């Protein structure tokens, strides 16, 4: 089964590295607009956007122990579950 997730911005020049949440229920990807997009894995529905970068977001990594997401462009942002 191949799933396609849309809504993020990428003209093909940015190499994106999406990731799954530790429970594998959600897919996250960066975008050229500086926003992180979060989709529900099974439905493909965009459920959230995280705005915290001024430049292209190309790298995302989850820390399952602390339920923390790290995203990077030229700076690194740590996202903590509220």
C-alpha cells in the first residue's frame, strides 16, 4: 500500500526526510515554507501544522523517551508535548 500526503510545499529542490511518531499513528514532514506538517497515517488527513522556522524544514527526529520532536533548518527547534 502506498500513501500520499499533501499540503506541504516542496518544488523538488529540498530533500525532505519525513518521520513517524513513536506510535506510528502520524507522519510528519518539513516544508519549504518553514512549517512542519502532521498527517494521520491511515486517513492521510492533515491534522496539524507547526510553525516555528523561518527557512526550509528538511530534518525531523522524534525522541520517544521524552516525547520530543526536533526539527531543523539552519536552526533547531524542540517541540514538547503540552
